[in-house]
C-alpha cells in the first residue's frame, strides 16, 4: 500500500478516534461512575463515543475512496 497524504490523514484519524473510544470506555466503566463521584456524568463520554466512532468511520471511508481511485487510475493506465 502506498502511503499518501490522504492515507496518512485517514490513518491518523482512525488512530485518534480509537484512542478516544478507549479513553471514553475506560471513563464510563470506571469506579467513579459506579460510585457516582465522577467529575463528568455519563452523558459527555457517551456523546464523545459517538463522535469518535463517526471519526473512525469517516477515516475508513477516506481510505476506501483512495483505494478505489488508485484502482481506477491503474485500470486506465493498463
């Protein structure tokens, strides 16, 4: 796979989104949430989970689109 600027941006978006998902999951499952002493309630991390998941999905679509474009270019050149 050729690493282009689009690929780098997409991979960075996937990495950042997954990191955010892991962080929010840990915050949601943490003892502070269970005890009711968390500085933030459940709403903020749950909303952020949706945002991070959307970021990952969008970044994957960028990679898929780039792959389709490269495939088309290769077919045109062949």
